[in-house]
C-alpha cells in the first residue's frame, strides 16, 4: 500500500464511520412517518387471516395503527425506544437491506415476501431478530384484538363487573 492509498483508505474509513454513527444516532429519533410506513406494510402480513378482504380492510388497518399509537406511551421507555429504532431501521433503505435482505422498500414487497421475511425473523438464529418478530407480533395482535368489534371472532366475552 502506498501513501496515496493509505490516505484515501483513511478518508473512506472516516466517512463511513461518521455515516454509521450518524445513522445509529438517528435511528433513535421518534418519527411517526416511519412507524406508519412499517406498520402499513407489516400489519396486513401478520393479520392476514383476521383482516377482511373487502374495502373495510384499510379501515381496520388504520384503526389498528391508531390503537398502536395510543398504546405505545404505556410501554416501558426502553421498549418504546427499541420499537421506534426498529421502525426507523426498517424505513431506511440501507439498514433495511441488512434486516430484510431486500433493497426494495418494505411497503413494496409482495405479501409472500413479507410472510417469508417474518418467518425468517421468527426462525432466525439471531435472538435480536426473534425479539423483533415477537415484539411486533404481540404489539399488533394486542392492538387488533383489543378492539371490542374483534372479540366475537375469537369467542371472547368481556368480564362484567358488578
């Protein structure tokens, strides 16, 4: 390696480190657009059998997203940060490639690609991806089935208090 290659390699490494640090720090920023983008893409995949196939599906998805937004402040601060970081990483194309293996935006993946992605996370040998899958799944299921109009489908009757 000559002197010029050494200097150019140092500049490239410094720039890559700066971008990495900036990206890591910005992944903690709260951005509701990223949350909305990721939830719009993953909600139909996770709730595929439960969502109606007619025109009310968009209404159900929007209602569930609103329930998630209402529920998020009640989570522990660390869980809120982890979920927000996951939403930000999935909304960013560079980090999305590392998490999903696709360059295509998550909202443009086909339904079978989204199912495969979620199955890969669920069965991954990386505990972090399994945690992402289970965290998203439990949050989305709680938000969807927490709405009284979905209780009949799962044969649930709310307890009566005297």
